[in-house]
C-alpha cells in the first residue's frame, strides 16, 4: 500500500477491500453492536484484515454515520442502518457525537496499534452523498461546508494514511462544475494541511463520468459498480489512470472466477499504471469467507506487469 500511495507501481497490487460488516461477523456480533464499541470495531477489523491479507483497513465507509451525526434519523433493519427520514442540519460544533465519536476513537486505536501490518484509511461521505441523505439539493451543498470541514479535520487529526470520500450517483449527474470542485477543494485543503492524501470512491458512474472526474483534483480515484450495477472492463479506466496518481478497481468478492479474470485483465490493460484492488461496495455480513479468501490468495500470486 505504501508503494501505491507513493505512486511507485510494483510487481504486486495492493488489496483494500471494504470489510466492516464482515468484520462484525468475524467478531461474532452484529454491525450495530460493533459500531458502538471502539475496542471491538478496531479488533474485528484487524482480524478480518489478517484473514483476507488486506494491505489497508478502511474505517467509516457506512454513509449513515455522517448522516446520523448531522441530524438524519437512522433506522436499523436486519442488522444494517438505513436513512429513515431527513432531519434538521446540526451545527458543526454538535456533530462529533454518537457513532461518529466511536469512529474517531476507533480510528485513533487503529492508527496506534496496527500500522506495522496495515495502512489506515479514514472514510467519510462526500458532500453530495451527505446532501442527498439530508434531503438537500446539489445547489445547497455549500450549507454543509462547516460540518464537512469539522468532520474531515477530526478524522485527519488522528493521522490516517489516506482520507477516502464516498460518493454515489449524485456526483455523476452531469459535468463536474464549479459547485463540485469548490466542495471537494475545501476538503482536500483540510487533508493537505495534515499532509494526508485524498481519494474518492465512486459508485453509480458512467463512462462519461470518467472523462471529467479528475477535475475534482483528488490524489486517487476508486471505483465500485457502474450505473448499470456491473463492474466495467478495465479499458474504461485506462485514460484516467494515465492522468491521475492512482486508481482503485473493484473486484466481485462473491465469484472467484470472475474476480480473477478481471484482475488478470487489469494486469494486462492497466500494466505500468498505479492500481490497487478494492471491493464492489462493502463485504456483507454473510460473505462467503472461503471464496473471499481464495480470491485474496489468488491476487497475491498475480504478477503485475510493469509495462
């Protein structure tokens, strides 16, 4: 992972799956219980990271964490949190509470205890995902600047190796314009103050999205499922990979043959580019660990072409 962050492509590609629901299962508990206990959250995430031989641990990918902290009503169904109703946006001084406060303590523990084995990635909703959760339009996203800055600063203060912003279809609607650029520039400036690189994980994108997404000036770009719910062939990402510091390509962790074929195609089409592998969204509580483990073992033996 260090070589990826330093833009030094090597013979092996870093693996950074999103594992928090699966981590709860590995710890023998629900995600709801785990997300209220920083000791369990950090320990379980490290355990599943070791099982899958991950190169980094991603904390806080659940978009309801920020939504709830900002005033949205969250309801738990079948062990997962869902946005139940929009609420009144809380003042920035009041958002570092509840489960978000647990995230901060968990991140602090991870950064102090696992760095010999993993890089630490702090995740948070991007401004347009948070706006959608709050029932705000894209034109109202500027109202979120104080709370977004407060949360980004609190996360970066724990000194993670990477700040990862999560966005869905809202960022992919139309061209990347001044509204989007200003919102992301604010958060990038916070991370730069702490000398922490930034990445964007995007879901629900189209091929046209990739033509202009780098206008956001993030350091790295990770991609989950595209708008049609599928994982596109690696050629989609080649032009962008040639323009930015690095990209993350998602693999399907529920299908060994498909995952390995996609990884092998990446090793040919994206040869010489700075790439890592991630997952298509979070690995669910009921993920088949045997299949996931076979995929990670296979990836370790995949030789990445230098050119």
